[in-house]
C-alpha cells in the first residue's frame, strides 16, 4: 500500500500577514488571525469568543480539516481538504453526507 496525504496551503485572509519574504517571495501566513480579538468580528464575520482569545503558549482554534476516506480493505478512496475558513467544516460534512446518505452510495464508492 502507498501513502496518502491531505494537504492545504493557506495564508489566511487576502495577502496573509501582508509580509513577503524578500529572499523567497513567499507571502507569510497570518496565523494570529485565527485567534479571537475581544470586541472584533473576524474576516468571516464571526464574533469573538473568549475561548479563543490569545494567550501565551495557546494555539488558535482552526477549521483546517484534512480528511482521508478509505475502503474497507484499507485502500485510499479519496483525500480532500476544504477551503474557505469557517465554511470548511460544513463543506466536509456536506461531502460526507453525500457519499454516506446517497441512495446510489455503493455505485459511487466502488466505481
């Protein structure tokens, strides 16, 4: 059996941290935007949550959701990862419902 990965590349909001590495030209990610800022709505129009306020040593809540679907024999059937910040979890769930609740489930899975 081979290996499977589910990969994402993101810089968060448009232009990330608005900083670019001068040597590589890579735009740096703004991971701090994943934290809630008291009294401020985030880039996805969600209100701040005290559970997600920045603290020393704390990781922000993230919606990055790598998913790998396997067949019963362990072979990879599908690898995916959504994009769109707070919409990622809904997209992954919609896909999961489509393949698991669809009347044609077996023909979808094994074709």
